[in-house]
C-alpha cells in the first residue's frame, strides 16, 4: 500500500458508536484515525461530525479528540445545549479520564504534571513547553498496571491544552506508545496506533441538571 500524500490524513471506515442519546445530546465513541471536524483539503472531509449529521442534522462539535485518539465525546443537538456544555468545558466542570499505555515503568503510583504549553509556531501543529509564554496545563495521573517495558496509565487532565497528554507524558520521560509527534523511535514502534483513549466523560445535563457520565473502555 502506497503512502498517502502529506496533506491527506489516514482515515478509518470503522463506525462511530452511539453510547447515549436523548433529545439534547449524544455521547459517542470516536474511532482512531477519524477527524473530529473536516480538514481543509477536500479529501479530508470525512470526519465524525459529517458522519453524524447524516442522521442528526443539528449535531455540532463542542470539543475535539485528535485524529489518532479514540474515545468518548459529547455531541450537542441544539444551540442551548451547545452553549451550556461549552461553558462547562471553559469552567473546567467536565470530568474526563483517559487510558494510555506509555514507554517504560513509571516509578510513582500517582502524581501530577504541571508544565505550561504553547504552540511551536515554527513546527506547527507541534506544541512545546514554555515557562515564560506557555498556558497553564495540569495533568494528574495514576498507574493502573506496569507491564515490563510499558505502563498502563489513567490520565486525568485538569486543563485541556492541545496535545497536553502527549507532551506531558513525554516530559515525564514516558512517552505514549505509537505517538508519531512526541515519542522517540523505540516508543513509536512499540504500537501500531497511538495508545491513548478517552475513557470517561461526565458533566451536568443542560436540561435535567443531573450529572451524566458514561464510560467507553479502550480496545487495547
């Protein structure tokens, strides 16, 4: 199979799964190698939201997962719901957890990484740690299982910076396996995909006011 031109992203034919549905919103499971929103190039139009809008025309995007990241997302179905959930993300009231498999044996059972992040403008879309101009970024973590040359981690981002989990795990000295942006060559080759999955998502339902939370276990 020939390689894709650099401006065309790989994409999957795996279906998006509906985990929860009501009149206001969906909770869905995005597969890896699927964009959240359309890319600029015409050949990068296949994405989560365009697929969903075929059956839910009013569906909109209020947050994103990277192309390589799989897992749970919330999809508003009307403008009031979109505004309410967007505000919860801005105020950091949304509870999120991710499962990642990282390089090496992480020594501490739990901890946190607090390092500011900004865009590396000369190497976009890469991000970088910048203690002077970076935006505050905080990730809490817990070891789930050490597996010889790798560790299964539960990651709990407090902030939501671009590539936060990838760059924070790299800075910890344990890059996420299969990460083609921040992992060294050995860690990159240890997996055939980015070993990062959004596992749980919880927030206040905009209509009922009740806490709504669902889980989407990883396939790895």
